């Protein structure tokens, strides 16, 4: 993986595609393609030497996950978005600061090119989180 990273504020939330495909089952390919992504602006893709669809490692203080990068033409530099789902949850800080809700909208993260790395399936991701062989 590339050592050069880009600092971003990571936000997560629901999307229409995420909601539609979730109803079809969280283990299907359509859900995977809709949720195992990180949307960024063009300058972030260029800084990382990535093209849309390439794997990108998203790292927070809680952990890291590899997802596919996606160009969002409306995104601002320094902001990244991940749809709600297992991939975003894997790097979400569980501290709710007594509110009962984790900080979905303001996570400090760093993005790295992850060429040659595979985006884990939901099953692989859950196995890794639970440390099941």
C-alpha cells in the first residue's frame, strides 16, 4: 500500500441505493457494491493516484477497512462519505459520549491507496471483526 495518505473528515449516512439493496439482503452482491464504498472528490482520487473503483484503505483511530473508491462530483476536498453498513461500522468509534449514538458525521480519517488489496465481503469482514478463522 502507498504510504502517502489524505486526511479527511469522514461522514456516513443512508443512501437510496443502500436502503433498496439492504432489503434484498446484506449478503448479496448489490448491497456489497452499494455499501462497500468511500465517495470522494476528484482531487482526492488524483492525490492518491486512484481511479474510480480502485481499492482505498480508510483508516480511523478505531481501525481500518478496504473499500472501493467512488467519485462524487459534488464532494468537497477533505470530505469523504461512506454509506451506513458493516464497512463504515468497522471503523466507527463506538463511544457515544453519553448520547446513545456514535459520531456518524464527524470522524477523522486518513485515506490510502490500496492497489492490489481486496475489498472484503460482508462475511469476511464480520469474521475478521469477530476473529473467527
